[in-house]
C-alpha cells in the first residue's frame, strides 16, 4: 500500500496525540504546534521535494490560525506553479463547526472539514473519498 505523508497542525496536546496515533498507520506523520510552524514545515518539505499529501489543520492555534495557514500555503503553491492535482489536501480539524467557519475554510481551499473530537470511522471515509487511502 502507498504510504501517505501527513502534516498535523494542532496546538492541543490530547488532540495531537490521538490524531498522530490514528494517522501513523497510513504512513509518515510530522507534527507542528502552531500556525507559523505549519507553514514552515510545508515550505521545507516542498523545497526538499518531499511534499505532504495531507495536512490536518486546526483553526484555533497560536501565532497564525488555520485560515491564515491555509491561505499562505495556497499562495506558496501558486507561486511555485504546482498543478491542481498535486496540491496538498487539507482537512480542517476543528471544534468550530458553525456554517460561516466551514464556508470560509472551503473558500480558502480546504478539501474537507472534520469536527472535533475526530470520529475515526468518518475520518477514514473522508481519506478514502479524497483518494488518499485505498
Ligand atoms: Mg486549537
């Protein structure tokens, strides 16, 4: 099975730990604890030619929030001319499930939206829909 490379951006220790435990079964995972680190990790991976396929992105995080991270990442991809199908897939993982939060995230280019706490079965279906896992 193809191994998926994932970046988890989450400032809450317990959420981070459970996401990591769950996603590690599909491949390599890196973890960052705030928005600035998330953008840095994303850029570093691109520069090394080993970009992530999936970003699990919290919204409420220190330094930069998830919206800011998502828009910076899409900007970086555009600047580098990364084709649509090679762009990182972003799943917002957040407790903010109100309509306007969801709408804003999709406008910025997320692929899916998962309320916290993460329901692993639903999350797995999401990964399958995004063709990240078989
Ligand atoms: Mg948070």
